[in-house]
């Protein structure tokens, strides 16, 4: 590891300090001014967001520092095809805003497992989904984010990787406790803005350094590292020459590293899981003022998703041109010396450019934004993970826990999560020949498709019932896990030292595997559903597409349970004593003090419910967003065609 400290001039240091002070100030302000204690404030504020924060926040919660490290790295290794991942989302955000969100809003749900519970009844699907989401959080989001943040710190300040991780988590913990979630949407919007502006500036410097787009295309094809043999072995030329199809999105179906059928169909399945059923994304949409605002937010996010190709993918490739020996190293010993990973150093492509090319001051800004974006994504993940655990899993273990017990369980669970994630970092470091983004995508394509299948069928096929959905998820999980475990047992290997995993298991490209898995899950779900009794329509009004506009009274499958809960609540609210001063201050700091609002009458509750499940739109704005949606789809098709 080259230990040369880059951040050593007053400009950078003061920028970083000022930035974190501003973020803390915003956090404290949000904590002081928002009302985190009451449910009413929580839910009604929940339906008051206008379109631009929704769009910005969707983009920010999607693009974390993992993207900057991962996508730029894969681009440095294999060209622009990885940008197709980002552009695929253009189509999916339209599907989200026009198809899925109206159904979720009409169903009146807040979380995704809750929708499945209303749609299918029963508890096992809800618990299964919560557990699976937690597994995915640890293996993909948390460990990848921690790793990419640590790569940045390591390059900038020259610390040991694990020390960097511990510092990072300490700051994050501080940020979580003071900010709360209200701060996150504000800081998200701010960070998206700075991230985009900063990476535009970096893109400018990068292209200036290379000398324009045409020179960039020529030089990239010539970026071959000088050191290609070790001992008496010369490394195979395929491993270090840039791919012939570097500048095409669609690649050969058999020999390509991202084959085109996989990119068109397999990726759409993973993206359907991510954009239309993932809690983090859908939650941002459910907070919209009305449907038009939600759709406009989705469109804005779509337009923002055009950028990564130019501000992340191409700079990643330029990094390979400027620092060929470091970024494109192939000899394991050399790589180990440059970035501490033997399988390859493409992950440092973007951080390396930030540290080398940016002028003083701007460099500090970019680094603090990277770390901040990392922290905001970590805080929201820790937050939703501990919520999932306490609400969906812990309450099944303990039937009637007190509020305080839940808070303590949540905090303890967060610590456990952090521990597991740190332990998983070495695996992330060497997986998928050192390409972070490929690692994230491959894990999602082993575990995501069954969930996508269940949601798609739940919305579009009312014949599907609980047994079908459950067994579809189970079969899909077993198939996906067997592939994932085999891959980690054999190791994914790299070009220089391929892994000896049998072709039948690991030879199939992960995007093709996602297609197969989706197909199998769909067949199982439909087969089991048609063999068992259908769910009567009275339980399904406004829960699936064919019945989305029915006006009739829906009897929820979990209605008797809900009634029991409501009765308990009434008993509880009778006996409460006034807490002392210190206790009050502590409660306020952790957002525990629930002020008792006035109790709503039955009519008011009905009216409130109607407002929360209303999806009507003003005709003028409806047409405006529809036209914009069509324009966005055209743009998406054009972009794919232009770079095909």
C-alpha cells in the first residue's frame, strides 16, 4: 500500500470540517423542528412531499459511494456496458410510478411485507420477506458501502482498511443518533446536488487531461499495463487488454461479459425487484402529496439516472488511461502492493482520480461528499433494518413487548449488524475478481428474482394465493442459495487464476441465472395456486390491477388480528404517569416522547383513511406527467440505441 498522505493542505481540511458541521447543524435543526414522536405527524407529513425532493431522494438513496467505487471500477475493467445498468432504471421508474405505487397507495400500506400480508393473509410470507431483506442488507448494501467508504479513506489519508472502517462507523453512529430520519431527506437532497456538481467538475478535469472524447476512445483501447509477467509465467493477453466491444452496451450473447439478453431481460427482473418492491425506494414514493407529484418525482429520478454514464462510467475508464499500471494491474503481487487486493485494483479507479486530479479544496469537498453519501445510505439502511427486525421479527418472538424494550432490541440489533458486516468485508474485497458492482449484482440476482415474481403476480394475477406465493419463494430461495453458496465455496476467481467451480453451477452468467430463477419461481407460484383454493374477491378489492378501481368495502384477510390490536391500544392509553425532567430530555433526544394527540372520532378516521388512499389527479397535471413519461421512455430507447 503506498502510504502517501494526500489530504494535508489547510484548504481540504477546513472544507471537510465545515461540511460536517453543516450536516450536523441540519440534523439538529430537523431534530428540533420536526415532530418525531407522534404517529399523526409522522403519517400526514408522510403525504406532503412535493416532486423534486422525491426525485432527488430516490436518486440519492440509489446512488451511494458504492456506485462511485463499483461502477467506475467495472467500467475501467470492461468498458461502458455497465452504464446499461443505470439506463435500465429509466424504464423501471415509469413502471413504478404508473403501475405499482397507485396499487400500494390504494391498499393503504406503509411497508412492502405489509402489502403481501394484506394481499395473501398469513404470517409466514411477511416473516420470510423481512428475514431475506435483512440478509440482503448485510451482504450487499452494508458491507459494500462500508468497503467502498474505506477505500476512499485509505487512499486519501493512507490508513489501514479496518481502522478506516471503524472511524467511519463511529462518525455514522453520531450522525444517526442526532439526525433521525427527517434529517436524511434534507441532507440527501443537498448531497445529491453536491455529488452531481462535484462529479461533473471531475469529469471536466478528466476529459481535459485526456484530450477530448475521440482521444479518450483511442487511448482507452491502448491502456495496457507495463508489468504483465511474474516469475516465469506470462499472463494471458485477454486479462489485461481492453475488450474489443468496450464501447458497446449490447455484447455477444455467449462470450460477452454482460451478454445482451441478460442485460435486456435478466437485468429488468433484478431492477423490478429493486425499483418496484424495495422498501427504501417505495417509501420515498409513498410520501408524495398526490399521484402527480409521485409520477413527476419518478420522472425526475429517471432523467437524473441518465447522468451516471457520463459522470461515473467514463471517468472510471479515463482513470484506466491515466493510471494504467495501478488501475489495470494484473500481477497479483503488484496489485497487492498498490491497493491491498490480489485480484485487481479496478475498485480504486474513481477515488484515485478524486485524489490526484481535483484541485485543493475541491478535493476535500468531493471526499466529504463521498463519505457523507455513504453515511446517509448507511443510516437509512441501519434504520430500516432495525425497524424490520423489531416490528416484524422481534414482535413474533415476544408477544407484548414494551416500547422501551423494542427500542433497546433495535439498538442491540444494529450493533450485531455492524459486527457481521465488518466480518464480511474480506469476502467483498476479493469477490467477482475484485469488482464491487458485479459482486452486488450477482448476489441480488441469486436472491431477488423470486420476490420480483411474487410481487408481479400479486398485482397482475388475482388467482395467485398464499400457498402459491410461499412455495414459489421457498423453491426460488433454495435454488438461489445453492448457487450463491457454491460460488463462495469455490471462490469466484479472477482472470489470472480462474476458480475451479464446475461449469454447470458457476458457468451460467448471473443475469441468465436470474432469468431462469424468475421463470422457475413463476411456474411454481402459478402451479401451486391453481391446485389450491382461490382467495375470494371480497378480500382483494383495490389490491390487484384488475380490481384497482372497485368502490366496494374490502374485508382484510388480517382484519380480526387488527381489531385485537386496536382494543389493546385503548387499554394501554389509560394509565400513564408524568416523567421527570431528566427523563424528558433523554426521551426528546432519542425521539421517544409521544405526545398524546386528540383521539379521532370514527368519521374523522374514515376521512383520514380516504385522504391517505386517494389516487385521483387533476386532468391537466395528469396529462403533463403522462407526456413526460412517454418522452422519458423515448429518451431511454434512444440512449440504448446510440451506444448499442
